[in-house]
């Protein structure tokens, strides 16, 4: 494709200012790729900022975030040209908001960033906007405006679009312009663009998930076993999600996603997300949907480098537990129900017997936090001194929060009763170095070592539209244990021409046992927790068997897994995603 064939690409996302989770990883990969920067003339990230979150604000301006502020009434900085500064101030005064404009580095590239604090937005501005959203697309804003999250992102739409127009004022009027709304959180900016001039921007909704599907999976004990059987049969018989599961209009995310069909094009991050969108019915039944997978790291790594990273992890495990394990397992994830952390324990209950019989041991690092911005380093140091964090935890001092406490006390502590061969350590912190994780972590340790040195990465989610973290260690030769509802399985299948691949173990907790007959989507609704538990109990044993067979015994085994993983990861890199999926999809808009 010719250089700069797209003049302007706007990414509307809640992770415009800093990386908080999955979409931040997507932006890092795409915006840092050579293929992206050769094809896109100008990139602007736009989104809201939560000025009341002190950790988020600290991370926003931390050197590691690589953000250079040019204008910010939040921080009292103005290094912008007079014309731009005056335009931004005029928006702030008219709408009662505060704006930040700057540039962030992604790899070797720099891209513009626009953030807004719209917490005090003018009532006239937001009420008028809500009226037109209801009039134009029937969005029931009054029904949902009491929800803080709904209002937080909706309030940002008008000021962000006005600021976008201000910073692009010098561009030729005929320049081709695109806006990608990353998930429902980016849709308000698209709505503002379409209300002003439907032809000015080509608009895309990038479905990194379908929030309604996530809700239905997480909130019922049948989880993915129930939902995906209902989806499969529902689509086959022409049923929609609302027909099978009931009207979901009460859910604000569902209300917004249903309006995403106003965009010119839909991108989906995985094969099952396409099915979930089709299951919504209406405009999504026939709307063009392009698969735009996530990429995985594909940097070359030698066996020597892997062993050096592995040695740091083994030393950290020994510092924490008092013994040196034979294997390092990891699970890097968010602390949410969809990640199905209990499935790791079910597999390890079976695997423990095998390792113990062989006189071997393993440590699993569960790197997961309910606080996306993480804890302050000084707090972690104090907890480490007082009671041995992260092996031990407390729930009365800011350490364990939310779902972390339930997971630690109800799952991890009982798991360890009588165990000889496996220890699980919950590292509930954002970051992986001594400054963030305490003095017992080796000084040379970095996050890259966690991915490079692991022997195995778990990721048996009940809902996982893609799952970057599940396959990040692939290029380092790790075994990746995922469930068959993970979107990355489809990409791996395309990359290797099937699933005969030693590095990937796919757990199936969805397919009903042989002899079961489900004739309709409503039959599948009868799948409850006891039924799912039974399927998990049997199939987790099969997963443990595969792990025991494939765990590397020697450095020669590690070399073979490393070579296989690097071959496949090269076919799933961000350069491949950009060239083979993103750019062709944009061209079809």
C-alpha cells in the first residue's frame, strides 16, 4: 500500500492517556508497528481522564508512560501555539471542561493524545447532546444517566470531538479521516461526529468484546458452557440474544452497543465475537464485520536469554517459598470472573499428583489485581516487611481488594492444604520489578522476564474475545493453556493451518458430554453450575495429562518449544495484523 494512504486515524478509547488493560496492549502493538506508521499519516488518541484517581494521574505523567504534555489546564501547562491554545480554552470555557493535549511514544513512533476531564460539563451542553442521541438513534440516556460509568464516557463525547476539530483545523478539508471507537466507551465521540457531519469521518466500531455476552457468561453459574451452546443453537435456528435470554435493554452497555451499527464498518477481535454480534440480530445480522485479530510479541529470543529470565523467576520463587521449583507457571490477567482462575486450580489439583510422584515442584505466579493502576511501591514494601507479601495477604489495609480477597481466602488458601508439589503466589500489583514488588524480587527482574522465563501460561477463560496475555509467552517457547472460547485460538489456527501445535493446549469446557442432546437454545439454558462443574472436573484432568506430557524436561526440550513458538508467533505479530487485517479492513470502509 502507498505510504500515508490514510491522512488521519482517530482512536477513541478509555486508554488514550495510559495503558490500563487489553486495549492499551492493542494500541501499543498497532501504533508501534512499522506497517501502521508507514500507512497512517496522522494518529490522534482521544478519551476521558479520571482526575479523581490519584494513582492514574500519577501514572499519566510518570516517565514510563512517555507522555509529553503540550497543553493541559489540568496541570497548568501551555506550550501550544497561540491559535491552538486559544481554541482549546474557548472549548473549556463554553463546555465547562478541562483539556489535555500532548504526544505519547509507542515504540519508536510518537502520536498525539487528547484527553478531557468532563466531570463538570455544562448541563446545557450534555442535555442537548443527550436529546439528539435520543432523537436520532433512540438511545435512552435518561434511563441510564444515573450510572457513573455511562455518564463518565458520554460526557466526554462532545468536548473531545470539539477539541479534535480544533487540533485538526489545519488539515485539508478533503483529507480522508477515520474514527475507530474501541468498544462502547469510544462510541460517544463517533456519535458526536455523525451528528455534526455524517460524511466527514468514516466510522468504525471495533468490538474487543460484546459486553452483553460477557455479562450473560459471567453472571450465570453455567458460564461459557451454557452461553455458547445457546448461541450456537440460537444462530442455527435464527433466534436472537434478546429472544433467548430476555430483553437486555436495561443494561447501559447493551443499549450503546445496539447503536454501534450506525458506524460504517464493524471490526471484531475474534471469531466468536463475530458470532456474538450476529446473535444480537437487527442490523448486525447482515452488517459487514471484519476480523481484526490482536497481535502477539514476536521478538527473537535465544535459549540463553530464556534461561537467564527463567533463572530470575526461579530465584524469586525460592526467595518467597524457601525452595527452588522445577517449573515456573504464570497467569497474567485481570481479576475478573471471566478469567476463570478456579480452572487453574482444578488442573493443578490433578497435575500435583504427577509432579509429586516424580519428585518435582512448581510455582504458579498469578499476576492479577482488582486495582488496574496498582498499589504504591512504599505500601508493598511495608506489607512485605510486616507479613511477607505476596505469599501472605491481608484484607484490612488496602492489600487485598474486591475479588482478590475472595480468590485468596476461598481458593488459594484451601488449595494449599496438604499440597506438596505446587505453590500458588498471588502478586496483586501492576508492574513486575523490585520498585513495585518488594526487595525479595531480584533487582534485575523486569516484566519481560516474566513472559520470557515461564514454562507455562494459563488462560482458561470463560469469556475471552482474544486473549493477548494467554499467548504472549508463545514466542519464548512456553506452553499456553487456553480454553476453546479464547479468540486467540482462531488466529493460531490460521497461523499454523490447524491446531496440531505442541505449544498450545486447548481446554474444552463447552462441548456437552457424548450422548447429550440439546435441540434448541432454550435447552442449553438448563446448563447450570453443577453440570458445568462436572464437565470441568473431567476435562481439567485431560488438560493436566497434556501438560504433564509436554512440560520440558531438558534444555533441548525448551529449545524445540522455543523454535516452534517463534515460528507461529511470527505469523501472529502486530506487523502481520496491521498488514493483513487492519489496513485491508480500513480500505473496505
